């Protein structure tokens, strides 16, 4: 896999009848890279994610995921998905929800259980393995969804506004946790958000999109500590980033790019 990009979109268009949702998308995400998508509502962010995840077919252009067509990448569980709604199954326990993709993959029960325990530990929910999703708070459910997405050790995580419903402090803690997890697993992340500070603090690169037809107007360098160092990332480091002048400069750059997109 070394040298293979996590995602490659070349000349991608997506039309829904008359609606031109994506136009001429060119984007390559490197292995282990963290890329955020930001742009006004309806500009095609979720559509772009869905095209990568093989949940929509592009109208034109080519998409490869880990060097494979999206359909093959889906079958091989090359990526994990976490969307805004945690989407957990209420009739299964927390641990069984995390095991689900491994079950689909045909992994034997003892291995599945061991892996789920390890992941719940990672997201700080070891004590809730036997609980039902409805017994957890929204943020805890979101962490279960992230554990589930990570279960097959994907090289890529696709996340669509996963922290949208969380309070600010929980959200900041989840951001630090996500950076730690991505660093530990070496997974690339394609992350959709409406929050400029969130995009900047998490990302190697922030991709700014314009209103319909959705196109990439600018790519801003984020403030994530250099790739590879994230494994040793201390949540306090993230706090330092949040207070640095480079952080504010990147926020201004993204805000200006968004404003330019609106005026165009
Ligand atoms: N299945 C569909 N059928 C028809 N139109 C669709 C479909 N999915 C998305 N669209 C249209 O494509 C455009 C982009 O939608 P998309 O959901 O990708 O936007 P978004 O950037 O994720 O917005 P938001 O920030 O509000 O989530 C919108 O105009 C939407 O109406
Ligand atoms: Mg969306």
C-alpha cells in the first residue's frame, strides 16, 4: 500500500437530474493524511463523500480508493464510515454494534469480541460494552460509531459532520481523540464539517468548496501537527494549537476563501 494514495478523484462530476452537485473535482488524499471539506449547505460535500464510499456513482470522472475502484474498496472494507447520526442498532449492545463490520467480514466470534473490547477501550467506553445505544449520551453514541468505523482497521475514515450534535467541550475532546486515533492507526481521514476552527485544528489540508455547482475553490493548509507525529499527540498540544497565531491565520484564510466563493 505504500505510495498508494488513500483517495483519488479525477475530473469528477455528479448530476442529480438538473442539479449539478459536483463539478470538475480534482483531489488526492495521501496515506494517513487528514483532509476536511468545508463549504455552504448544498455545495456537494456529502455527495463527494458518498461518491468515494460507492453510495453514489459519479456522472463523469474517475474515483479510486486505496488504488481500487470504490466498489472493490467497499467489498474489501478499505474504509470506515461515521456520519452525523451515529446510526447504531438499538437491539444490539454497544460491543455488538462495534463487532458488526467484523461479523460481515466473517471474523470468528472470539476475535471479534477481543477487537471490539480493544476499540471500546480506545474510545473510552470499555465500561459500556454491554449497554444499549439508547442508554448512552449523543457523544458516547458518536464514539461507538467511530469505534465501529475503525473496527476493520481501515486505511481511510469517511466522516460527515460526526460531531455536529455535540456540545463545544465534548466536541473539542472528540477532536483530540480523533487525532489520536487517526495517528495511532495511520488512517487517512476525509472529514466534512461546517466549523472553520474544527476544520483547521484537525486537518493537514482544508478543502474549500463553492455553492452549486460544487467545485473546489481553494485548499488551505491546516494546523494539524505534522503527519506521523500525531501518535504522540497530547490533547494539550491541541489546546496549544487552538491558541496559536498560525491557527487564527488559517481560520482567516478559510473564512476569506468561503466569502470569495459566495461572491463568485
Ligand atoms: N439523492 C439525491 N437526489 C437528488 N438531489 C440530490 C441528492 N443528493 C443530493 N442532492 C442535491 O445535491 C446537492 C448537494 O447536496 P449535498 O447533500 O452533497 O450537500 P452538502 O454540501 O452535504 O450540504 P449540507 O452542508 O447541507 O449537508 C444539493 O442541491 C442536493 O439537493
Ligand atoms: Mg451534507
